[in-house]
C-alpha cells in the first residue's frame, strides 16, 4: 500500500490563503501528485518570491508560483506568492481561492515532472489541471 503524500504548509509574514482552507490545498496537491510525495507549500511574500526567483532561476520578476522538485527523493518545495496570485485573480476576474487552487495544482504537477515547454506538453499539463480542478468544483482556469 502506498503512503499518502505528506503536505506541509508554511506562511511567510502576512501571507494568507483565506478564504481557502489548508485542508483544501492539501487535498488538491495530493490529487495532483499521487501517493508517496513529501511536499512543502510555502505561501510567500512578494520580496521572498522575487529573491528566490533571482537566486535560483536568475529571473528578475516576481513569480506567481515556483517549484523546486527533488524527484529522486519524491519531494518538492512549492513557493506561491499570494500577493501576485491575488492581483492576477482580480485582473482575470477570478476568485482568489480558485486561482490559488490552480497555482497549487500547477506547482504540484511541475513537482512530479510535468512541463509546459512545448505545445504538446502545455496541452497535456493544462488538461490535467482542468481535470483535477474540475473535481474540486473549480472552473476552467484557462477560460
């Protein structure tokens, strides 16, 4: 019998997932990864996400989500910048909870090796995201 994925959630100063609940994020990540993973979800501030993106990706912008996978350990760190996710949700006319759910699933799929580097990879990953989110009552994030 496979061991359930363990999900730990951390919060940077002032980061919040309300109105989404921690248990909802845990269920989403478990659905996306399957069993046997160790995932840390970090809700980060803008400064923290920007600094991590610069240091580890050499990219000078604030990301909505960063995934640091360690597949040989069945482990990953997923950093979600909640201020950026809130802004994007507002700009896209989505609820914060739905967009945060999407970012958690997106990051978890990256953790297990999915990419959106090419058209076929993007389509495959987006289909998985839609399927997982639909199972949780979250609207298609690409509409």
